[in-house]
């Protein structure tokens, strides 16, 4: 490690400052040294050359010629040491993989001081710059810029890092920003940096909200690294629930039957299709008219519709095969309790959505399903090639957990049960963490010689916001003021606790996937920051 620092001291100055700040941000820190603990890489399509040998425990480790980044930093949003340690003790998390592997093999500081405020945008910009909000000018997830009209705010994730100039001529880029991201110093010294959805590294030109003829107050060049993937954004169409009955279906026309036959799909009951348009919307300058077909795939000698097929009326049932980001129709089997992604063909922003069926009666007397919101990766000009690399190799931006569904803020959800909506949230959680992990793996795969890789995982923060109940003053039904204290729903609290556990487990699996992909040796480091609340690192 000393030799590593001697070779790279000058280029790692800003990184060291960032780590010091992270210690101040954290409420727990773990430093773990691993020499022979990673499993064989399991991910396909890698261009890495892996050779391996076994340690005394029989586990496979990567040998010295493995091409992997020197430093990988992963942020797990909102996790806490107290819960992680509790989950280790209870067996919810394994001590032999992911975070457990790190903690069991190393030392960790149990008490540190977080920044104020301890919010995602402020915490990550502090990690990225080595300075607190008072210097880096990112003080919240959303705040007001003096140059903006009074009723306009800016996102902390899309605000100028280190401030901007504002005088009688209006706002402009700061000549001497009060803080700078560490990636600027690293790249100035010839180091290669990768950022996958890490706050602040998005390749965007930053302007002041609410102004006409708006000047750029921070150019994309200050927010771009060698491989940059911005965090996804809303595509303009929110989630919606739908409740249908058998009366909403009719025998599918011959053209649709022929298309299913060409696609190799079989139904043991007559294929039915919705007899009217029920979901029309526009995304990326393209109009969509979603239709639903019902299939019986059970071959049980009785009517048992179990699969819904979602397709655009103008596209019909395309047979495939499909190259990402295309998906073709979304086939959703209700018993799988899993959504199916649906790429919005032709959308200028390469957006997508997904469908989840919560209830499908065998005779279609009751059919309930949800179309998730449309989302996409911002097509920022400076990083467009990287964005399309993800679209074409991982897929369009995944559907992140949506509190509007669980809280029935999205339309059409009035007659969905709590259990149905909670199942939807769990589907979104699992699929989105998996998507973010695959984005990180693609970034590493494309840049095996990177000096620094910055990765971000949104969970378990989202689940904790939605399901974390620790106080009798918290209502278990936000619409019922009597659901506090003795009126709390104890069964719901138990379910909610399991959902928070599931978020930690999904995040832990994401960490292990990175470990599996790169192996371990003695040539670099992992640093794990958990939204400024827990830091784990180990020496490879």
C-alpha cells in the first residue's frame, strides 16, 4: 500500500481529501483487507482475461494478470451500521459475502460524524470533493439559487459544484470554484475515471432554473469522466393502475392470432384481446396505444388464463429476437410475481416502462395490473456514446421503486389491496438494484484499466423511506390518524420490516456481484461508502 501511495501520491491528493470527508460523513467505517476471498467471476460477456488458483479454503481467486480497476468506490444509499450488524447477528445478511465478507475480514470504526445535512446529494458531493456543503455549495437535495426567480429551485444533483458567479451582468461560471470534484485532479494527472450514476458526474451543462437566455454556470466538462452514466430521469408518463373484467376482452383478430403463431406462442384457451383502447400516452414524441392479450399457457383442460401480453397497437406482436434496448411485447405471467420490461420503440429519448399483473382470475372476471412510469437515461450530449452503450448492452433505464404506487398517489389504484401494491414495490426494488449492479459491471467491463470507478446503488434508502417504522407516533396507514400508538397495525409493521431487510439483501448481493466480477489481489482497493453512513474498504 505504501508503494502504491508513493507512486500515485500527487494524483490521489483530492481522493485522499474525499476519503477524510467520508470519514466525517460516516456513522460507521470499515477497512477490510482481503488476500484470497473472492469467488470466480460469474458474469458473461466480459473481455477480462481471468486465470485462477485456490486458497487453502478452496475458494477461487483471480491471479495477478487479471485486468481490473485500481480503485472501486460503491455507495449504498441510506444503509446504517446498526441495522447491518443486526442483520448479521440475525442471519438476514451472510458474513461470508458482500458487506459481511468485508466486515468479517477487517477492522471498522464504529462511530463517526456525518455532514449536515445528511442528505444524498450533499453527502455524495462531499465525498466527491472532500469538502462540506459550506464550501461545495450543495446543501440539500433541492434548494434555491440566488440567481433564480423566487419560486424556482434547483436539484442538488444538478447544481453547480463549488458555486457560480452572480453580478449585475447575471450568473456565470465561477473562475475560482470553492470546491472541485476529485475526478478533475485525477484526470489532469492522466488517470482514468469511471462514474456510473454517481451524483455530480453526469456530463450535463448546468444552468440556472427559471431564467431566459440562460447561461451555463458549470459546463459538462467539469462533470464528465472517461466513462459517464447519468442517473435516469422521468419520461413524462407516470405509473397507472388498471382494473378490467371479462367484458373488456373479446376474441383476438386473425392478424393477432397469426402474429402469436409466428412468435411461437401457444394458448390452450382462445386468445383474447382488449376490445377498446384503455392506455394511450406520448413519450419521446411518439404516440402509444397499449393493448392487452390474454393467454392460457397451463394445458389443464380447462379455462385458466394466466398470462397477459402487453403490446403497442401500431407494433402488434413482434416475433423477435430483439436486440437491446428493444424488448418486444411484455409477457407477464401472474404467478411469477415479476414485471416484464417494455421498450417504447421509436421514442427519441430511448425510454421504457414495465408491466406487473397483480391479479388475473382464470376466467378474466377480475384483472388488475399496473403500468410503471416511463423513464430513460438523460441523453446528455457530452456522454451520449456512454449512455447508448448502456442502452444497447444493459437496457433502457430500469424502473426504480415508486412510492406513488404504494401510497396510491398514482391513478387507478383505489381498489388494489395493500399486499398487491407492496408486491409491486418489491418487484421494483429487486429489478432496479439488479439493473444498477449490471450498469456498474458494464462500466467496469468497458474500463478494466480504470484508476477509479464510482458506483451508486439507490437502496436501501428508498425502502427505508417507505417502510421504516420505529416510533409509535408513526401511522401505519397515512390516511388514518388513529393508526398510531396502540392503533398501529402490528402485522403491517412486521411486513414492513421484511421489506427493509429485502432492500439490504438486494444491496448486499449487488456488492458481491462486483466482488465476483473483479476478484481480489494486492494491486488496489475497494472503498464502500453507504450514503455517508457506513464505509467499507478492502485491499485487493
